[in-house]
C-alpha cells in the first residue's frame, strides 16, 4: 500500500514565499479592474475591508494550524472542533473554490502571454500551462517552493519598476477615495478577497512545514502584511494615474498606466505572477484533496503519496485534469466571483472553529465570521447562486454517503 504521510521540508522563508506567490499574482493582475467596476473611487475602502476580513481569517487560521499541523487546513480544523460535516463543508468549499481560482489564474496567464490568441489555440495553451505546472508540483514540494521564490522575486521587481514609472507620470483626475451608494464597496471587497486568500496555502501545507507550531503563525501574517503593502501602493498609483473610470474599464490596468515601452515588460511580469499563483494554488488544492480522500469523502485512491517525490501525486494529477477542463471552458470574472464565495465559506468555518478555542482571539473570530458572511452575500448574484448550488451539491453528496455508510 502506498504511503499517505508527507515529509516536513519547508522553512519560514519557503512558507512566506509560497504565501506571496499565491496572493500577489491574483490581486494585482486579476481582481483590481472588476473591483473598481463595482466600487469606483471606493476601491481603497474596499481594499481595507477585504484586508480586515483577511487578517481575522489569517489570525484564526494561524492559531488552528499551530494546534493541528496537518495537510487539509480548515477541513481538519472544522472536523476536529465543530464536527465531521463542518470540516467536510469547508474542504468541499476550498476544493471547488480554489479549483475555480486555478482556472482563473490559468486564464490570466493566457490573456497576458498571448492577448490576441483565438480558439482553439487559446484553450490548448491553457491546457499546456496547467500540465507544465502540475509536472513541477509532481516532482516535489521543494522544487515548487524554489520555483515560487524565483517567480515572486521577478514579480516584485516588475511591480517596483511599474510603480516608479506610474509615480512619475501625469495624474488621470477624479477622486482618490469616495464611498459610492449601494453595495458597491462591499461587492468590491468580496472580489478583492480573492486576492488575499492565498495565505490558506500555508495552512493546507501544515504537514510539510518544519516546526509548524512556530513557523505557520509567523509566516501567515508576514505574507499577508507584505501583500497588503504592495496592493495598497499599487491601488493608489492606479487611481491617481488612470482615475476610477479608466481603471474599471481596463483589462490590463498596470500595462495601461505605465509608459508604452514598459507595457511588454508588465505583460510578462503579469504572466509570471499568475504562474506563481497557479503553482501554489494547485499545491494547496491537492493537499486538501489528499486529506479528504484519507477520510473517504473523496475517492481513497487519491490519498496516495509518491514514494520518491513525497507528494500526493494522484491528487495533483486529478486536480490538474479538472483545472485544464475548466480553463478551456469558463469566464475569468465568473471564476473569480465563484471562487470568492466558496473560499469565504471555507473561512467562515475556520473562524467558527477558532471561536471554540479559549483566549483573547475570540472577538477576532467573531468579526471574521461576520465579515465572511457579509462579503459572500455581497458578491454578484450569479456568483452567490452558483456558490450556493455547489455547496448544496456537496451537502447532498455528504448525505448520500452517510446514508450508504
């Protein structure tokens, strides 16, 4: 019988870079424009709201990860603190939501790397991108961590150069901060949460981190803090340079905001950043799939760990196949909205689980839980309906399994 336990190979720096790789590419290059479309000049307010909810979720996740240093993240925490069904619901939300995130990042890579490419070549390139990164993950988490370090370093360098160029350019006019009527800010905050959710990868990798009780609680706030600084600086520069209306209308706002000679560099940087997010996303989804398969909530043959490379190779291949199919058939905005709803459900369970722990972090867990619920149901209606449908389908599958068992 193949082994089902993973080896602890990742240190603090590896964990921080994996968290950065999961967040930087998603937020800067995929979520700013749709969020600006919802909030306009309220983008900065939405960013702060998303960051507050993310901080609460990160604090709850870090406390739980120190107690339960296993692969699976909130799937494990919900199961241990709230009961089997809640752990299952969190795991189902994570797997479905982050699989949609993988598809979104794949589409972002293709859009920036080959903007004029038509079908069927566009779909074929998306499949090739997923296959390549699945292969990197297949040959060991240490290689994945090294690749993520390189990708994050290149992305931050491109963003630094872009930021300097934007700061030196003329202003586009319009207010920098405003609160629009209706639920635009809350909807934008829900969309921007997609950009912050990458720190979950650190919790799902708990079984592969050295000294997890110390490393994970340090790595999560470090990665989140660095990401927030980068996001806030770029949001201000984009609003000043383009103005809220142009930012909302641009499919490639950073490339539009820099001088023409720098735009190709930004496009390459965007593709590389999205590759980093996709690499870490596939890593996290496969680990939750491993944990759920161990418990029989997903097919048990997916729980195998490769004897040489020490990765859940069957789970990674299965996730890669599903992501490739989705990337060839869905829309980027729909993928972001659905992913945000499902992952906010995941973190609602994490906060509820953290509330059962004693200590002064209980108010943070309550705030995080309330924030997750509000942001989830502030998303566009199609995303809410699709997310509720996916959770209902998962609940029905759980009920059928319980009856048969």
